[in-house]
């Protein structure tokens, strides 16, 4: 089981967002399977990032298999995330 760590931006977004009830269950599923079938690899960043879609929202995250940590880098609406 992986541990989930949130960036400051992700925590701030979750606090002001009304869609927390939709976003958090999807993130919790990542703890069991970090790269789910609907996740995609994001090119153009220094880190190896993946993204999952949750309606109009996108969650960008990285996986550290050695430490068993999933780092939630950014949560934002689709129009502003990339």
C-alpha cells in the first residue's frame, strides 16, 4: 500500500474546491494501484508525472516505488492545469 503526500497547491485546491467528494475517492484508489488503467504519462515535465481525469479536473502525480509514496503535485481544472 502506498502513502499519499499532497503538495501545498493540491491542499489549497482541495480546501477551496467543492468537488472534494469526487476527487478524494479517486486519489485513495491510487494507494492500491498507483498507475490505474485510465492514467496517462505526461510529457514535458522534468519529473515523470502521470495524470488522472476526474470530470473537468486533472490530478498530476508522481510515483516513488522505492519509498512507496505517491506525490500529488497539482490538482486543477483542465483549462488551467497544462
